[in-house]
């Protein structure tokens, strides 16, 4: 990437606002759709499981685009890449909003994810470049705050827009924000000198990555609908994914200019830290996906109230992040990460104690408590995984960790929905098997519902379905709780010291 650290924009404040708005828009888009999924699924006539594709299509394409960011910025310049990525994101958002079918929406979400890939790393790179060294920490702290606030605003804004207007507006809202960001950044950074270079592109690695990851995501998304390996489509897709990913790993380990530097896994702390980051983020992503769906489909919440119920998760991270950044170095980072996993794990066990009578306040308080874990999770984990990388590999390490974290979120969305629906079906079948018109308890339940007519049977089935999803939700959060407890042990396999080796922690993903 070009080195233009001496350039100062006419207004640092306006440049910061423009750059941060683009990142806010992109991070917002990863959460704003979560509470709208039941409405989108209903309006487009698909199941809730198929509705999850709105999330996974964006996440997996976003992950695939991340490794390209460094090459694109060197080829076209950082400012130009940022401006074009933002404009294309605006266009993709508009196209998502006018979609009239699920295939259309998924296609435009893929486009949106692809062009969103460079936004965060380019924002970080440009902020580092335009701020003087003494103030860069403040700029990055502000950017971190933006990425924390956006997930709070996402569920609330998404719920309010869905209830008050219609779901397409969760995408249309990006249009004015994106255009304003482009105008501001162009006016502030258009005179910044551009240095470009023509570096070789790892086409084999990129193609095998796209095919392998894309096929795997399709398998995870469609597996349940097609009865998994009873389907030739799934078998062929699995074979394609395995072969492509095998080619990808072998090629990346031997190529001089790999699109993803897998050799970084030779470093112990990077290896342990990345595993912990991916699994922790996958669990976090799954919670944010399932909770709003359960509240709306089974608990009768509107999208707005579901958003308000889950939003408190972001309050403590906003308040605690500055202190974590300032004082974390005084503690063993494994201890801080372990406390994060303990808090998140305990919050999962609290949710496993929910019943169909749980109230809004209880749900919101558990979300608030989980915020302690979120505040302590990212900074210590990222510091651990960067700690044993040489200076010239820190940018590659940041890019690889972000790529795998994003991919983990995408896969988690598919697996979470599958586990949740499958366990609900199993519980429903088990409870139905134990019921009979000859059973006194069943007859009593039917009489309570108005006799043995079709309406009473339908109401009884609705009660069973609600109870089955409640039991499935309990199962899911119990599983997640134990996973986070396991991460407490895993993070202690990392070895101090955790002070990153001297060198610029650039963000060239």
C-alpha cells in the first residue's frame, strides 16, 4: 500500500466522520436484518431456515472479498477503492430493497457482501494514514466505538423500520448514508497522493477459495431441506468443496504470493488466538441470530420489541471499551479473555433457564450481563493472536483472522438455524407420540381448548410447537454455554508475553 502518512485533509473531523459512516453502514448491515428475518421470510414466502440465507449470503461473500482488499488497494489506490466500494455498496443496498423474490434478494446480498469487504480495512488504513502518530490511537478507538455502537443500533433500527414502514427500508437507509460518506471522503481525500503497484494475483488460490467455501456454504444452507447425504446434490457439493479446499490449502502453503497466508498458523499464539476468536465470534453471532427469531416467532414480540430486548448487549461494551484498551496491558490477557468467555457462557446458561413465561426485563438483563463478556472478548483475543507474529506479518495476520472470523459467523448462522429447527422438530415429534385421544391428560387438554374438534387440535399443535421451540432454545443455549466454558481452557494454551513485536499494525487485509 502507498505510504502517505504526511498528507493531512482539510478537516480531520469531516474525514473521520465520512470514513466512520461507511464502516457504521457496513457493520450495521450485518445485524439490522436479524430482527427482520421473520418478516422477510413471510413476505417472500419462504421458511425461516431459508430466510437465514439473507444473512449467510452476505457473510460468506464478505469473507471471500476480504483477502482481495490488499491487492486491490495496491492496484487502484486506497481512496479510490474506498469510494468505489462504498458506491457499489449503496447500489447493492438499493437492489436488495427492490427485490421481489428470495433468489433476487440473495443474489444482491452476495453482491453487497463482496463490495463491503474492503470498507472496514480501508477505513482503518486511511484513518491511520491521515492522523498524526500521536493521535492514531484516538482515531482507532473512535472506529472501535463505531463498530460497537452499530450492532446496538442494528436490532433497534431494524425492528422499528420493519414495524413502522417495511423491510426494504432496512436496505434503502444505506443509500443516503453511503452517498454522504462518499461526498465527504472525496472532498477531504481527493488530493491525497496515490502510489499504485502491479503485483501478481494468486488466481488459483482465489478460485479454489471461492469454489470451496461457496460449495460448503450451499451445503450448510440446503442440507436440511434436501435431507443431507440422501441427496445427490449434497454429495456432489461436498465432493467439490473437499477437493477445492484441499487444492486451496496445498497451493497457499507453496505459493510465493498467497491470497491467504496459511503459514501464519505455524505461530502458536496466532493459531490458538484465531481458533478462540472464530469459535467465540461464531457463538456470539448465533446468539444474535436466534434470539430475535425466537422472540418474534414463538413469544409474540414485534420486530421493534425484539430489537429492544437484544440491544442491551452493546451498552457495557460502549462504556467499558476505553478502559479495557487503556488498562488491559496491566493484566494477563488470557485472564481477561477467560473472564469474557465465563460471562458469555453464564449468560447462555441463564437463557437455558428461560420458559415461555419469561418477561422482557429478564431477557434484556441477561443481554446486558453478556455485554461484560463482549467488552472483554475482542481486544485481548486479537492481542494474543498478534503477539508472536513478526512485524512484516501483522497485516497478513489481521487479514487472515478477520477473514476466518467472518467465515465463522456465516457458517454459524447456517448451523445455528439447522440445530434450532431440527431439535424443535424432534421435541415436537416426541411430545406428539406420547399423546392420544385415549389418554386422560390429552382429553383434558382438548376439553380446555373447546372439545375434540379441528380447531382444538390446531390449538393443541400450536401449544406443542411453541413448547418444542422453547425446549430447542434451551438445548441450543446449553450447548453454547459449555462451548464457551471450553474456550476458557483453550485460551490458556497461549504463551506470554502478549506484547506485539514492534512494527506497524497496519490493516491491509
